[in-house]
C-alpha cells in the first residue's frame, strides 16, 4: 500500500468550485483531481502539450484574421462600387434645392441608422448572408 503525505493548500473559491464540480462529474475525490493536475503540470510532456495547445490557438486566430481580411476587402470593394455608382448617377443640384436636399438627406440617414441598429441587434450580418449565398451558388454549380 502506498502512503500519501497530507498537504494543506489554499484555493481561490471559484477554482475550488471547479475542482469540486469536476470531482463530482468524474465520481472521484477532490484530492485525485488535484493530484492529477499537479502531476500533469510537472510531467515532462506538459510543456509540449502547452505548446501544441498554443499552436492550435494561434492557428485558429490566424484563420479568424484571414476571414476578417477578406471581410474588410469585400466591404471596401462594396463601398467603392457604391460611391462610384452614386457619383455617376447623381446630377448636381441647383443652389435653390440645396437646403431641402440636405433636410431630406438627414431624414433618410436617420432612417438608415435605425435600420442598421435593428439589423445589428438581430445579429444578422451582410457578409454572413453573402457568404451563405455564395456557398449555395457554388454547391448548385458543383452538383
């Protein structure tokens, strides 16, 4: 029979709750959970596991950044195409119509902001919708 030495340690209450919850889920003692955690921390391959976990996280972050780069490029192209189109089709206004045009523009912009706020509150995003549409079209062409 292996003898064990008693050791008193102090834990942050939140950490202790997590240890207790894990012990209940696994149906083992809190001491067994702590012993396994310390053994894992002190084992020679702990640094390799930590490095592998870090590498996985960095890969995930890299993929997320790539997605953001693509989204930003799409937004830039969308905005530039809209501005080019708007400048092409919008005739200059005479001085007498400038004030009423500014008032109408302010009214329309306020409506735009309200619409944008509602859309953002629902979690719907243009780029998500766009990527779903593009993926659906690709799948149709592949089949």
